[in-house]
C-alpha cells in the first residue's frame, strides 16, 4: 500500500521546480510529474520497495523522484547529481517540502566510488539520460552502476525502442528483469535544436533484481 493516493502524489510533484537553464551535455529534462508519480506509485504498491527503505536516486536532477520517494515513506533518500546548479535546485525543492530525510551529493555517477554508499542501498531509482546525440550508451552505463550498488532492486526508465537490447544485456549479466509499466514520456521543446514543441516518447519502467555484482 501507499501512504498517499496517486492523484495527491502527482499534485505534490507538479510543484517541484525544474531546471532554470537545462544543459544538453547532461541531457537535462525534468521527469514529468505524471511519469514520476505513476512510476513511484507502482514501485510502492506492487513491490513495497520504497516505504521504510534507503533509496538512492542516480542522476537525480531537480529531485522529482527523490521527493516522491520521501512522500511515499522512504526512510532516507540520497540523490546523486553531477551538476552543481541542479543540486542547488534539488535542495531548494526539498526545503520547500520541508523534508528532513532527503539529501543530495554532487558526484559524477560514472565515477562513483563512495564507500559510504556502496552495499547499503535497498532500492535504486533512475531516469538516466536516454543516450541521444553525444551520449550513446550512457543509459546502460548508469544501469550497470546502479546494479552494482544496490543491495535490493533497481528501477529505471528506458525508451521502449531499446527493450530488446536491454533484455540481451540482462541475459549477458545474468540479471532478472521485467517491464512493469509502459508509459508515454511527453518531452517538451527544451533546446534550440528541437524542431517540435513537444515529442511523445514511449518508455518502459524496468524492475531489475540486483542480487550479485556484475
């Protein structure tokens, strides 16, 4: 069960501030409140992987998933984010909700080597960069790092078009994984090279069972 209703969770997350000046080098897009709320609500109600759990939000950005996890009863949430400006927005958002159990660490996910984090995380969440333009394959790098850190399960959003590739990698890594939800990601026009006002992208919410290091 969840502490609050799905509709109320989405209403809360609609008030989370996004990036003031998004940076293409980090593929910065705010996770839509609709996507975040359904993602987190599914994780909690179907698998009980948030309430009373130590949660790690990899590439946390402005804090949408971190804040949502706290609202659903996580015991503590740690966000990892490389961009100092995003960390500042994250902290302001957390302060706005008056949450005392949510922290953010400025750290490059791809170079994570923090012994205070490793082996203690119950649940890992991520909405990784999709790997467009100059970051091909970065979503799988994020995923592998999450799998190596988690003591429990990993939940991650990926484009539906990559589903077969992810399945092959999970077989290669000997990791059990299933798609637990199919969602529509409405990507607004954010950067100058975007030609359309918004683009609708099909995304999968994956659940990975992280029981061994890869």
